C-alpha cells in the first residue's frame, strides 16, 4: 500500500495505526481512503509482525463523519448503488477478518461510514464528547447493508438499532458506554491516544491464536450468505439508492438545506 495524505499507516512495536486524515472535512471518507483500508489490511496480514491495530481519526473533532457525500453524485443506476455497497462490504470485511485485535479510538463525530468502521473493530474507546450514529433517515435517505445491520445488532440489539436509525439521533459517549456501543470512555483526545496504545500493547502480548480463534468464531456465528450475484438485502439497497428521495437528500445535504421527503 502506498501511504497517502488522506490515510496514514504506521507500525511501531508490533502495533499498526491507521489514521483517517482529512481533519478539514471531519475525516469524511473518500473512495480512495476506503480502498486504502483494504490495502492496509492486506499489508498487515502479510507482515506477520503486527499484533494489534488502532484505527483513529486525525484531530479531535471527528473519528470520521461518514462517506464524503460528493462521492455519490456520479450514481446513475441501481448497479452503482449495489457496486458501492459491495465495495463497502469488502472494506468492512477486510477490517472484520483481520486476524489480530482491532481498536477504534473515537474522538468527536463518528457517523455513517465512520460508525460502520468503528463497529467492525473488536474494541472501541471514545472521548467524552464523542457522538456516534447513522443519521441517514434525516440526511440522505439511503440504508445500511445487511452486514452493517448485523454488526450493529450484535453490539446493541435490534431495538436500539431501530431507535438510532429511526430517530436519526447521535448517541453520546456515556449512553454509548451504557448500551455497549463503546467499551470505555476517556477524558479527551490526549487520553484517548494514550489509552488506545496501552490497550493495544496489552492485547498484543496475549496468546495470538486464542485471540484469532475467538474473533473468527464470533464472526462465523453472525455471518450472512455473501455468495452469488444477488444477495439478501440487494432489493433494499436498490429501493433507497435509486429513489428520488436519495437524490433529494444528497442535494439538500450539499446545499445545507432540509430535504423534502416524498417516499418515492
């Protein structure tokens, strides 16, 4: 993987650190950054010397504020939407299948694609001002893939997933801790970096095969059928991404105005 300014990759003392690096855009993710995560995961597996991974965002304002909305403007067909969600499944799958423990170190906003990335990680730490959620019912009018719904449901249960998405609210750090969305809350970004390194060092020193088998076993308990050209949930992706509402939501978001939903 070639390091870019938008995704930083470092390894020190057996701990890899992936930093989403667009602080001027609250680390909103471009397709290039997503591909960089896939490439980084492949490099980590090939390395053999990495024992733990920390995923974080540059600065203290955001872990990642979802996918950069401008990326969707080129969508012209249902296949564009399916291809995008397939791509996202590859990104999340690469992170989820890493054989070593992953830690999401979350400061500030963690929404949309950023929250999906955090949900794939094995452990999540957040600052006291962190906000997590998927406000898509208020912003874009798209939907989560079955894979992302599976991960969220495994973390907090279907009822809380519905509450978060239906209300489009962001969950604060203390509530996230109470419902199991994060495992620990620290004071600020400085404390977050220290604690993430401390936790990564701890798990890196434990039996790697125990950690690997536990990760993979739990993943297999939740796995969905990912074979074939047509997958469960594709009809839901087409329903949302090809709608007039999705186009309206995108344009309204970029114009910083409320969307006018029609249900079509």
